């Protein structure tokens, strides 16, 4: 696991979970360091499409639009994101 110094990665609860589950951690990354996990970039791509016009008017529309965009993610998009790291 790679953890930067963001609070969610260094909280007592997180540190306890990591220790209890004997998870190997790579540390010493600055907060908000460049993403090396494609899921972060994929979320960005999906969010951009979900919040484009027409903007979802309620939670049901938001969920529907998100699931639609998730299902439309192409293998080519995944490959490009992987190649970018």
C-alpha cells in the first residue's frame, strides 16, 4: 500500500487497521502527490461525464448517470490510464 501524509492515511484508525492486518506500507510520499493508482484518474473521468449537462437533478438521476458512465468505460480508456502512470 502506498500512503502519502494525508490525514486519512495517517489516522489512528487507519494505522491500527494496517498494523492489525500486517499490510506492507510505502511511506514518505507528500500529501496530494501525483496519483499512481488509475482508479483516481478513472473517477475523475467518470465524474466529468456525470456532472456534464444535463446535470442530475436528484440522487436517483445521479446514481443512474454514474452507473451508465461506469458501464461505458472502455478497455481502451483503462489501457490509456494504465499507460499514463
